[in-house]
């Protein structure tokens, strides 16, 4: 659902809530109607302002998920008390943003309903379950909106993650894969990944798994597999690099240099290899310095090239490309401290002091 459609749907929900409130108010005694006159007038102003609103899609969706958005906005407005429409629009936007933050930060409750009942956590279980179901629907909607010409746009994942965060999005996707374990349109890699995500079965009174309620099931599993690939990749880009990641990138660059037969720079004077865009997206300056220190070339430089996208490692054509990676030697101090910590190790210096 696009932003304009989402805003229209939100307006319709606000209007329906106001109609219900008006019908209730008309059935009250005159004194009670007078007591609620101010609230009714403010609600009407909120509805008028809502006709002009253009809230970001994720915020509108989050506010739509609130059981009584009109009541929530009215509560926000009573703290401001301004007669103008502009502050009223700001109030609606602020309430939508707060709803989005609350939805995104809601923890994933991973245990079944039976556990929640035994430990007095049914409220958390139900709220998380409701969010799981909404997340699955949002994934289906994102695929519909962003799959074009046999390609899934990057906006598909960001649209869902902005609403629900990575933790819930990946949880719902892993649950989906678990329920499609025997479907060949889901890759083996994604099936293996899904098994690493802890998901408890939630049987109902008839033995059916309640988790089926938040399976992404509105599209061909092959399209869902594309979304999973994209979501896992985008999540990985948010994680810091490990030593193994840096070493793997250095090894890839070295291997590419060694495989080249002729200098491939535009001037023909250098060998060059592009640094992985994914590596750069995750790397800080310390990571980049570590990468450079592992490559064994004196003439090495890192640079962008005019007319080309990306960042490149360059070396002169007369470099010895048969060298190995330069790896740090283990710290002597660290090795000594580990040795002292080993069971049965005796500090000879202390023994000599005791003998004296």
C-alpha cells in the first residue's frame, strides 16, 4: 500500500471513530453532552486536519495499528492546546511517530502461549503476536509494491524494517521458512539460516501450530526467498566487521591481483581491484587500516577512479604479486598471560621467592 493510500485509510479510520463517538454522545443526557463539548470540537478539528495530512508510510501504518488513533491523538493534543491547524497536524505526526517507535521497539516474545500463561506474560505474548501478524502482512505488501521486472527493489526491505525492526522481520521470515521446509523454491542456505533462529511451536487446543498465522503466504515462495536474501544482506550491512571478515576481504583482493595477467588500470600502469561495497558499508577507519596492513605491497594505494563507481586498491605493475598476506604475530604478552592461566602452570619466579 502506497503512502497516499495509507493516509487515506488512516483518515477513514479516524472518521469512523469520530462517528462512533458522536453516536454515543447523542444518546447521553444534555449535561453529559455539555461536559464533552470541548472534546467533541477538538476531535472535529483533528478530523479536519487529517484531511491535509501527508504522514510517512511507516508512521501512518503504525498509527493505523493503534486501536483508537483518534483517542490517542486527542490525548496528545490536550497537552498542547493550540487553535491552529498547523500544530494540529504536528500533533498527528508526533503521535504517528510515537506509535511507530513503540511498534519498532516492541520486543519479540519468543515463547509459546502456554509459557506466557504460566509466567503471567500473556499481555507481552499477545502484543508480540499481533505485531508478528502485522509484520507478515507488511512483507507481503512490500513484495507486491516493489517487485517489478523480475527484480525486488531495495525499498521492500527498508519499508518493513522501518516499521518493525530487523529482529521481528527476520523472526517472521525464519518462521515462514520453517513452515515451508520442503518447498524447493526456498534456498538451502535460507533453510539452514532459519534453523539458527529459536522459534517455539505454539499449539492451540486442537494441536494446530498458531505460528502459521504469521507465515508470509501471499506470494510465490520464490519471491519470499528473494525478500529473505535481501533482508539478511541488509541486516549484515548493519553489523560490525570481524577479524575474519577483514582477512577474507584481504584474501579476496590478493587473489584477484594474483589472477590478473595484465595491468588493468585505465592508464595501463597499475593492477587494480575494487574493494567490496559491502565491506566499505560496514568498515570504519580502523578496519580499513587493518585491511591495508594485511596486503603485502609497498606501492599499494586506495583510491576512487574518475568515471567509475567504487573504491579501488592499486599496485604498480612491477610489484611481486606472489607474496602472501601479512598476518600479525600473536602477542607475546597475551600468550604469556594465557599460559599462566592454564591449570597446573607454576610461576617459577614465585617458587624461587618461596624457597628463600
